[in-house]
C-alpha cells in the first residue's frame, strides 16, 4: 500500500463547476501538506501549502486537512478550462520539506 | 516562472551511456532537491544537497550521483543507463518546494 493515495481520474467537469480533489495517507507523522498543479511538459507548480489540520483559502482555491481521518482536499471554485491539468498532493513529516511524498496525481479536464 | 533553471530540456541517449543533468536553484536558495517522475511511480525523491553537502537521500540508485558546487548549482549524474531510467528529472529549491521544468530523459 502506498503512503499517499490519489485517484488518477480523469475528472471531467463543465466550466464553472466546483471541483473536489482528494488524497488519503497512512503516515500519521505527516504535518506539512501541499497541492501542486502540473501542466503537460512542465514542472509541478505550488498552489497551496498548509501545516497540520484546518482550512486555507487562496482565491478560487481552498485546501482542507483532516489529520484525524488522514484525508486532505483541494476545492476549486468556478473552474476554468485553464485549470485543466494534473493535480498532485504532497506531504512531509519533517521540517525543511525533505523527502516530500507525492500522490500520483489526478488529471482534471474542465470543458468550456 | 519558479526561478529554478534546468538544462537540458531533453536528452536522448543509448543504454549503457552516462549523462549529466544540471540545475540552478532560485536565487539565494542553498538547498537543491532532485526528483524523478515516471509514469508508473509518480514523483520520487532522489537526493537533497544543502550548501554543497548531501543532506538527505531517497530512492536513488547507486548508478546515480549528484553534487552541488560552490556557486550552488547542482548536477545529477546518471550512469550505465537502462531503459527503465527514462523519466522526467526535476530539480527543486526553496521552502516549500518550487520545481523547475525538468529534463526529459529518453534511453533507447
């Protein structure tokens, strides 16, 4: 069993929909949680970064962490075709973000 | 633009060969992280350097090695290449990590 599980998708939604992306994990030592967006042929781009449990909002993006359930989510409001990409969750137990553990990514397709 | 620069963008080489990938971290960053992304394994941490010294190791093969130079750029050396080494290799720096656009390695 992988330390971080993420549904590969693809997840197809119409423009304007609310998108929910999720990851589960097994290592209770994880404290830092990140979401990255990766376009084809590009490097992962950091979207959100949270520490421990709780919510964090940045524009159309909201990240949620539920450590008791070992479950993290990324919500995208008013989704746009430009949001079509692969979304990777990542987490770390150590300070300094050493040895980040990534999910395999969920491919999101937003149709106009 | 993440500020992390990687060269070359693409590399095509034959089995048994050796290649060198280069990375310049974001200005002022002392750490460099190397990751490998393959279709079946996702992003895997290889190795971290901090100010010229190895700081952490992940799933890096013995055929692979890295170093960080006094100007803080880093090189990842891959030798005795196998077909299975074909992947995207990313470099990252900063806290939290910001990634470059990677080097796509194809071993034929």
